[in-house]
C-alpha cells in the first residue's frame, strides 16, 4: 500500500516510499506535479510574481538584480517603488542614479545595484535599442548579471526553456539525488542533460518555494514535505 503523508498543508497525495540512494528519473514529473499543486498555497518568489504580473523581461531583469542577497519582501517593496516611477530603461535613466538608489533602499548593496541598474539601462539603449536581449551570452555581458539572472530573464521574461539554478535548486536537486554536483553551475549543466525540457521553466520556482517553506538547509521540515516519500534525504543528518 502506498504511504499517505499527513501534513496540514498537503492534499494527502498517495506517494510510494522509495528510499533509494537517488530519486528515480521516472518520478520527476510526478514530484513536480505534486509541488505545482502545493506551491499554489505557498509564498512564491517575488521575481516570479513580477514576471506573472508584468510579462516584462526588463522588470524581471531589474527585479532579479535587486533580489540578490536580499529578502523577498524587501525586493518586492523596492521593485514596486522603482517601477511605479520608471518601468523602461529610458525612464530609469531619467531618474538618475541618486533617485534609483533612494527608491531601492534598503536592498542589499543598494549603492552598487543602483550603479549596475543605471549601467544596464544605458547599455540597453545604446546597444540594444532599449530591448532586453533574449540570449544568455548577451545578458552575461551586463555588469551585475550572472547565470541565475540571465536564465530567469529567458524563462520568466521570454518564456524560453532555461534552467535557473540558485542555492535552493542546487541543494534540493542534490538532496533528492537527482544530480550529484558540487556547484550551482555544475547543477545547471547536469539538469540541462537530464531534466525534460518541458519542466525547465517551472523547476526553479517550484524548488525555491519548496526550499523556502520546507526543504531548508539545516533541519528541513521533512514531516511536512508533500514529496518526502520520494526523497532519499541525501546529506540530511537531522530533520523535523
């Protein structure tokens, strides 16, 4: 008989207990399906909310730059204030760096981020006719933009298959045993080889939501996890 996870948030989806050394690839679609339903009741990352509400690559780009080393609620406030006054590269440039700095405060490293945002907007206008490029290689040319940001712009801003790997995606993918990697970059490359392309866009949002709510770095809330039955809990020495 399949085990039924009893959690207050879970819809009590029957799951087979498969305590192997790694997550079986055949189950990844089923797991993501469960998380898709559960995540509807969780707080999703602010960048995802920005993408869903605006469908704007520029807003996704700027919001992601603001979100680095910053809490979601702080990023949400900064993004709202900035986009209320300027939602295009030209409009941001007209605000000037000092005004941008004031609007995005208190995000982490707000002075550096204000400089980077102004630089991004200037380059977008000078080299890309004000349009955010839809290529990872082009996006990585911008100061302050790494692979995480570039992949989010492609997936959430343009709806193109891309895998954004942050600390949550890296940790959980390895905890599941779905990959065996040492860095987010290695995880991205491994997922590109293994994860079916139809799941690429949503993979980040679902795993970030799971990581923030339940699958935490230390002492994860395994008793509340809706996909615990599939997870070998690699590297977990203590859980709740």
